[in-house]
C-alpha cells in the first residue's frame, strides 16, 4: 500500500490559527513503522482542485494499491470539498481505498469514503492496515464504519510526532504532543473518549526532549500544545515534562488544560508549575459554586480554588490563565456566578473568562463509545428534564435545571460576557498560543484589540498556509 494523508484542521473554532494536527502526524508515523510509503497534505481546503489532482497524480503514479487517508478532527463536512477529486481518483485508480478519521459521529451524507474510523482509533487503524480481523469494531458494513470498543494502552500510545523535512515546518508552527493517553476521571458532563482509563504507560522524558530539540534546532519552533485531557492528573506527568527540558537550549512555550481542583489539592504540583512555567493554561472550572462542583464530581473547597489561582499568579506571572464556566448547572445560581466572576476580576485571577451555557446532546446516528457523556446519556438521572427539538445527526436538547433552562442560560452567559468584555478577554488558551506564535500579541493583550488581532491572524495564517501549499506542491512535482 501507498498512503496519501489529507489533513484539514482550519475550520474548527479558530480558522485563523496555524497549527498542525497531531492525528495526521501520528497516522504517518504508524504507516511508516509498518513499512509503507506515505506523506501528508496539510490544510487541503487551501489547495485548488487542480493542485490536489496534480499532487495525487504525482504521488500515486501507476501505484496498484493506493490509499487516501483523510483527517478532519473539527469539521467532517470538509470532505465535501474533496468530492470531485475523490471521484476522479476512484476512476483513475480502480483499487483506491479512501478512509476517514477524526470524526466521532458517522454522517451518511459523506460520499466517496470506503472506511470510517470513529473516535480515537489508532489501534483500530493498525488492525485494518495490517489485514487483521476488524469485525469486533464493525458498526456498519456498507460503508465500513469502525469504532473502538476497548482502550489498549500498549497499542494506543502517547503521540510524539516525528518531524519530516517534506512537511515544511517553520517557526510559526505549533506542534502537539501527549504524555499519557486517557484520563482517569469521569466527570458527568465530559465526552472525552478515553475517560475513566487506567494509565500506566507514559511518554519518556528523553523522547520528549528529542522532540523539542529537533523542533527548535531544525525549524525554530518554540510553541507547543500538550494534548492530554488532564496533564496534571498525576505528579508523574508533570515531572516527565520538566525532565524533558533539561539540556535544551531554549524554554518551550507550552499550552494545555489543567484541573484546578487537583492543583488546589496537591501542593507539590504548585512547585512543578513554578518550574515548568506554562505559556498558557485552560482551567475547566465549570463553577466556583461548591455544591454545583460536587455534582459534577469536581470536589474542592471554594476558597482553595481562589487561593490556588492567586498563588499561580504569583509564581507564574507570565502564564496566560483561562477559566471556563458552565452556566445553568444544578446547584448553581445567577448570583453565585456573577459574584464569582466579580471576585475573579477584582483580584485579577484570570486573563480570560469563557462562559458556556450547559449543553446536553443526543445523537441520531452511530457514534464512538465515549461520545455521549453520562449527562448526555441520562440527563434525568442527574436532575435535568430534557426535550429533543431537532432531527439533526447530533442535536442539542432543551433542558431545565433546578434554576435555569437552555434559553435562560444562553442569555445569561451572553449578558455576563458582554458586561466584562472590556475587563478581561475571551481568548481560549489555544487561541492565545496561536496568536503568540504568529507574533501578533504578547502576554499583555488588551481585551479591546482581540477582534482586530483575530482578523490580522486570519490573513497571516492564510498566507502561511498558501506558502506551504506551494512548497508541498513543488515537492510532489520533484517526484516525476
């Protein structure tokens, strides 16, 4: 087999950013390990139809066993952009297989795809690629839809990309990595695929060190994101990260998630954070209300959390701190939310506050095993009355909590956000890292200029992607 990997991660929440998707990188790494030739085309919606056809023709030539692997982690409908190219390719190479990964729900409207891999499915792909029996993963046969049923940490190992010269990296790139796969927690609202997992296999600090060193010394890359859902679920993960810095001739700028309640409960982690000096962090706080937090399985004392943020401010003054709050939760109240936001502003505890109305979803299609949180699966069990009002593949349900409902929570979240928009930004941690990597902001970004910076980022990111397209296309042309 010969693989051409098509990746597109521009059309999610931040189309104006410039970072690589680690799914396509890991796919390439595994295909190479299996002894098959492959290369990645990033940002395929920035390629014209003629450019894509030329690249495919140059790569496959007279190959008799070609595979096009498509990765779209944010918007599976991006595949529609490829319809004519895929139809042409299937006519040109009758034995061509087209596979797709990155989505978590099967969409029957997607055409010209032979095999769909749902959710985190690297071990499923390994079995398929190596011709093993995949019947235990099969949810549908025409087309073939495969979903992972079990987590095997010996196969689904942490991702540390291998950097290839013909992927044309540059200093503006943000590269992702993992220390461990899965999360040992199982919060009621969480739909992370591998929650509740027992994790013992972690990345080595030496492998991480080599990754950072190669990225910086070869391409000038300083910015990275840790893709672990909970990097601080154990002290060991943080210790591995810190050890990987030893001997580097630069300090990696790293963004990632953090459980604030764990940080509050483990003083040792404060010292580790002081030494690591993350560039930005996202805290899924969800609520500062202790009763609401307990119902979500995030148990920590209210003042502990505030004190922990204050301590972080003191020991990591340059770290951009983002807090996410869910509006409408049982056990919470409007006055509690407004008072907690006011306290955060008065004490300057966060650089960015993001407010989301509670979301409860229902799927009408095939989905991976972890796609529906416990709250999605049985909202009534957790005290929420719901009503489905849409026939979409994945639909948001109308819900009623002990004090709010979807419409009320949406308006309240908007009202609070509008009231604080000049006091604090609404930047996500990945946004912040992306804008920093593009050289458009520093750690003192003013809330009033964020929208202007986003527009500038879109232009710069687009130009970088188009420059990449030109270099990659010339690579394909050099093969003929």
